[in-house]
C-alpha cells in the first residue's frame, strides 16, 4: 500500500506505542489487583486482558486527548475501560457459538485455556467492570459529571445493540449470504468502527476539546475505523499467522462477507488508502499537533498484524 501523502515531520510512532502500551498495561493490572482477589474468574479475565495486543483503542483515546490538550489520570482510566470492553468482545467472538477460534493474540483463546462457561463469565465481568469504572464517584467531581455521563452514553451505544453487538449479529448473518458494499460498510462500522470512534471522542472530551475539534476527530476516527477493518480483511487473506497471532483464511472458510471477497485485493487496498487520506484531511486543522494522528493512520494501513 502506498503511504498517504503527508508533509508532517517524522514522528517516532514505535517509541510512542511502546510507552503508551506499557502505561495501559500497568494501569490495567492496577485495576485488576484493586478490584479482585485470586480466583479462576480473575485468572481468566487477566489472561485475556493482558495477552499481547495492539491496544489501538486506548492509544487512540490517549492520542485524541494529547491532540486537543493533555493526558490526565481520567483519560488513562477511560482508556483502560475501553480496552476491557474490547477484550470482552474478543473473548465472546472467539466462542464456539460465534467464530470458534482457538488462537487469539498468539495464545490459546480464553475458552480453550479455561472452558466455555468461564470464558463467557470473564467477558461479562470485563464489560461490567468497565462501566463500574466509568461511573466511579472518584471520576465525577462536580463539573465533570456531565462529561462522564456523555462518555458513558457514547461508549454504551458503541458497544451495545446499536453498535458492536448489532455489528456482530450482521457479521454472523453475512456468512453464506454475501453483503453489498453499503451493507458491508454499515456492518463494519457497527462492529469495529463505533468503538474506535467512541475511543477518540472520549479522549477528546476528557482532554478538553471543543465541539468543533471533536467533530473533526470523529470524522478521522470513522475513516480509520473502517480502514482498520478493510486491512483486517486483507490480512486474513495474505497475512503472516506468526505475526498476526491468529489463523488466516478463516473468513473464506466461513464464507464471510469481506472487502477482498467483494472488491478484490487491489481495490480493497485502494479503498483503505482512500479512507486514510480522508482521515488525514479531517485533522489538518490541528497543524503539527496532528503528527501523532497522521502516524497512527499510517500505522493502521501498513500494519502486519
């Protein structure tokens, strides 16, 4: 894929990702240690939550806050809650009744490592814990309460039957029943893009962004969220399983509706590139502060896992 055009100064994204992933990982462990004693449920939650992952959603939350202001403890807490919701969705997606995957993030999936019942409960627990954290009184001093209420509402919509869950339902319905391009876009916006958009808007809100700046960031997020899924579909065809940490070719074996199946690989790559370029145009207003977002958009389209 061609790099999207940019006049931005080089940004050391590798260093940034390592630093922010370490920050998120430490914070996640602190939350688990604070809220749980040793138990099989806690082991299953921690096993999936701390498996090596991209941490894309929490990183985008932090990056949005930095673009409009700065990272603070509330942003970090929100980013951790979002990663818990994402991990819950992966645990449930991997279940035998869903995608029936045995490998996730290079390790046996939660239901393989433990059992199906434990995996279901671990996913349920992570989802509920996230909203427990979001609604904690310590995060809601007076004037911040309305912002947190908005954040909770947006994340709930992104994760629930108007977002990720409906997207998963449409994904299942799309097996052996090819979707057209518009329906495929809608399904992937719901399944993947909605939580990515909520991650960005959460960071922007907690970072003190204006309504105008948040609108630009949400346009950016909507485009990279869809680009992320297009690239995911491409990698499922031609990716390296050792780098991806999961099997490839599963979409075709399940007759899933995907961009390569609908458009072909070359046109899918071009579509992803166009989406990233749309995202970059949306954040031009931030000038040099957009360097981080530009680098993240390029990472999404060039990633190998």
